[in-house]
């Protein structure tokens, strides 16, 4: 059923690009497929999506699923009193 819905909403170039993406990043391809199926079910697609339209959707999905990494430095204060301990 997924493939028939995708075949109805994507042109052949967009389907080829999505297939290539599925080989490299299956989780991202699955997210795009789910997004397209949801749009189709709610009637938000005005026709077949071209390759350039799919690229826009890929960028949108990438922004939504982008992992934000934060690095937190925990610096410890060290006393430089080693010279005094030599007595």
C-alpha cells in the first residue's frame, strides 16, 4: 500500500531519488515516506511531486529531525600551590 501511494504522489525522478536515499539513509527515507503519505491522506498535495519538490521536503524533514549536539565544559579549579609543598 505504501508503494502505491508513493507511486501516485511522486514522479519517476522523485521516486528514484527516494529509492537512492533509502539505500544510504533508510530512517530518513522512512520519515519522508511517512510525511508524504500523511500529506496525501489529508489532501495537501496538488499533484505529483517532482524531484525538486522532493528535495524541498527532504530539507524540511532534515531540519525537523536534526540532532543538536551541545558540548559542556566543566572546568575544575586547580590550586597551583605545588611549589609551596616542596618545603
